[in-house]
């Protein structure tokens, strides 16, 4: 066993074994031959480089990760996102002081030697041998650049980063081989440019441009002598010499750089002394990374853009490939977000629902005929604090949203459209009593639905038919729409819903049950806004899009997802629904959402137990959906204060309606007031039959009211439902609730969902 020196240091043999590798490398380079196998030094051991010539000839230089800037449709900045805050700049845009400072302190003989500095190697070997440790390195600026390339390629993988920075002879050999290649291919100026753009300067700043902006809020080309020296000094140890957290250490290091610049005659001694005497004057720009920094409440839209990028195949064959492009950054993404619409939406939200309220609201606006998302906001801001969230309440679960919310009666127009497409006239009349049971059987895509004694009732006892489609839609009569879907069947409704882009927010299939007519299947506001845009565009459904264009790091355009527009229904059907829904805001449950002289149409919706309330409406040029409720489905909106106003019961026209009105009014300000193509729909006869189920009534049936009202599970009056075998005593918070077999409540619903009101 080798003997140690007195005092516990390494023996001469051990020192030689530790440091000879550097001179071996130097000799190998000078000789231009493969390294011999030095078994005692570990050069040929398994796990290290076996031979200099066996290292791949070409250094992989991945594109440098940079900032990505997300813009609105007018070119205004929404947010800046990055995995590494970096802006690549050419050498001409870097201060000469900065160029001289980094060379002076890191590799003063940079312009005199090749890939390896033999004098530096010998000097390091000598000093390290004297000190008994590694007190001085021998890496050139080129070798440091190569090492940074390894780190950049490792990304954020801790194991890869550790491998890229390990201090082994094998790693040094790799660095040297590639340094030779880089010197031959790039030349000194390009190496210096690349080094200044790749190296880490602390405070999340990669590259000199980001560093200049972070510490001094200025461009790299404008750095003064003392500022450049400060940044050059940080590189050796960004944490130790951080001027933000340790000004004293940073000043000492800066002065060391200044003196070195004077020693190598880059500046005069008097210049160095004046700069040393200048106190550090920082003008720090805090890191502004991510959607949390988005303007105008657009953080959730920003996050939606990211989700689109990571899920759409146009950006890569799989998620890993797409994530690599996203993390590399350097993109300029121009989106569909309209700043006027976004500001109006967010202002309306703030006016009507407070961040601290027990319930929340979400609002999305899309453009009919293009699918462009023009606005997306919610009352609980994007963040991690109290009454903040990172869940986008406007979108589906797979795109960063929740499991969705029952849309209530806002689903009824889809049923109406399906009926019209099947030849049912808009003048169709049904008895529509105050309460009844679902007719049975009802055809579905999977066969007949045969559950019996499932009750449903209207919101008010005064709502007693017969009704035609026009009045039933304006008043949102539940029993009318139950009779309508019972006649046409469930399958035409779900098929049309699919054509209109209506899917459950949790990704599951829409259930084949008649209660879907009352909006029992959870969806997102973006889904409903896009579906109603189909009516506005006279039957054409366009998939929602958020991205207009992308410019890549090379300043060249990249492919982006395009909207896909298909005819979902005939123009006549859409025009008829538009006429029906125009009546809702003129004479029906949505009057508080009306836009005055500007033609508009829409529908209210309130779910059983008032866990959610909606207004979805549109003009020919914008379609918007507003949801209000508890994202956790546990807070009933009864005897509740929202936006500083107390409500005994919340209805779709009462809270969501005014939010929609104010948001759309501002969004549409200055835009053409386009009208609808309306159709004539005669009013239904006004007479009311006291017993619509009596024999001889053409629209009656023993299941449509009469002795079956309420049914065995409805209880007296059909108001309380039956006791659920799983949850005795009624429905539990967070579950789909309603009357009939699976829940108590108001008796308004089928086996899988609750009754829903206007």
C-alpha cells in the first residue's frame, strides 16, 4: 500500500496518478494519436473511454432552449414561458467589455492556443501537485463550452446532468476530443458567441442577454465595464457570487475580474480602479416565467395553449417529442385570444363574482364559423394561493380542466335541433303537465330504455301545458322536452350532440338515457360555447382552436392545428333554433341577458339542487358560455351571497345571464350588429286541458301524468323522490342528483340525473 506523506497528504506517486491524466491528454493531442491504455490510471477501465479515436467524431449540439412568447391575436404579449430563460444573440449584440471580461477571467490565452492550452495544463499540474489537491483547472473556454453542451443536452434530468458534470478522466477525454472538433469547425469568435449564449449566470438566467436583463434590466450590448465584469465573475459559481443575495462576495469577485482585465491589458489600470470604486447598482427584473404571469386574467388560456401543444400530433409524434420542442422554446406563438373580448370577459367576472365567494364562475367566448377562442376567464385566478387554482374551469379534464358540470336546460336546444332534423315541426305540441313520469320504452342507440315510474316536474306549478316548442323553450318546460325526446329517441340526440362537439368533460361517453334532455351529462363551458356557435353559424360546427401561427427559433413558420368545420345540421334547423332562442332572451327566462337592440339568442340552465347555473348565448359573430357554481359540486346555491348580492335561489338568467350580457356587450362594442335569419313559428293554441291524460286526448297517455305523477319513487307530489338503496335519506354531495331511482330531490330527472330548471 502506498505510503502517505507526513501530515496526511498524498504521496508523490498518488499525486502523479491524479494529475498525470491532464498531461497525457496534452501529449495525445500534440501527437495526434490515440491514447495508450494506462491501466494504473484507469484510462482503459470499463466505464471510461477506451480510446481517444473511439469517441464519436461529431459533437451533438442541441438547439439552445429559449423563451417562448405567447401573444394575443393583435400581437400583444400574454405571457413568457420557458424551461430556461434565454435569448440567443449574435456576438455583435454583446458588449465588447463583456467579451473581454469573460475571456480574461476564464481563459486569458483563448486567442493564442488551440483546443487545449498546454501552458495552462502544465501550470495546473504544477500548482495542483504543490497543493495536494485540485486548486486550479486547465479547461479552456472551448472545453467549458463543450461541457455546457453536455449539460444542455441533459435538460432537467438530474441523472443526466450529474453525468454531464462528473469530474472523471473519461469525461475530460470526451470534452477534449469534441473541443478539437469545435475549434476546427467554428473558430474563436463563434465559440465565444456560443459560450456567452449557453452558460448559466444564476437567477434562472441562461446566456448573457437574459443575465443582462435579469440583473440590470438592459440588453447585453449596453453593458458597462463594471457590469460586464460582475456578470463574468458570476459564471465560476453562480450561487456564491450572486449579487442579489451576497453583494459583498459579488463585489470582490467583480474586482478580481477587473484586475485580471488590467493585467492582460484589455483595460488600463486606471480604468480598472475607477470601475472597482463604483458600487454595484442592480436593477433587477424578477423572473417572469409561466402562465401565472399572464396579463388580463389569461393564465388559463395560456395553460390551454400549452396543453394543445403537448397533445396535438401536429407538434410531434408523441408527447415526449412534443414536450422536447416545447421545452426547447424559442417560439413565438400568436393565439386567437381577442384582447377586447378577454378584457371585457374578465371585467364582467370581477363585477359579478368575487374571488372569495363560496362559488366560482367561468366564461368562454368563441367565434362562430372559425372556432377561434376569443376569451377565457374565471373568478378564481391562476395561482397557488387562497381562492386561486390551476384547474381551468372552462375546459375538459384532459386539457387541464375538471370533470365538468351538468349543463341543465342549456342542453334542450340540442334536443330541439335533433327533433327538427327528424322532421318534427317547431309547432309540435305536447300536454306537458306540471309533473309526470318518463314515458317508456324510449329508444336509445343501445336498445330500448324501459325504466318505469321515473318522475319529472317543472319549476313552477303554473307551468301546465299544452305547449308548443316556441313557448316551451322560452319557459324551459321540463315535461315538454321529456315528451319530445321520448318521441324521437335518445340516439338522434346523442348523434347530433357529437356532431356539435358535445362530449363529457371527463372523457366518458354520454349516457344513453332520456334524462340527457335535462342536461345531466357533465360538460365544460368551452364545449357549450362551441356547440351554440353551431347555431350562430347556421349549422356549421367548427372545432375550437387557440393558435393562429407559430414562428420557430429559426424564425420560420411552423405548422399549427387547424379548425375542422363540418355541417352538423341544416340551415333551416339552425335558423329555427335561432328563432326559438331569440325568444328566450326577448320574452323568456333569459331576459336579463338581452343585448338591447343587438340581436342575440341564448338559453338558461339551472341544475337540480342548484349546484350549477348557466347561460349560453350568442350573436352571429360571437358565442359565449357562462357557468356559475361550486367546482366540487357540494355547495347548493340557495340563500347565498355572490358578488356582494344575496340570492334566495340562483337561476341561470339571474346570475350567469348578467355576466354574459356585460361580457358580450364589451366584447362586441364597435363590431357590426348582425341579425339572424329567422323563420315563422306560429304560437300554439292557448287553451289548457284540465286533464291532458283523459281518454280521447291525442297527446295523452297513462304515463304522462295522471295517476302516475311522481311515481312510486316520487313521493307525494313527486317532490322528494325515493330513498336511494345505496345512500339512504337522499343524494350525497358531489353525486349526480335528482328524482327517481338514483336520488331524491325535486323529482325532476331520470335514473341517472336530476331535474333541471330554467
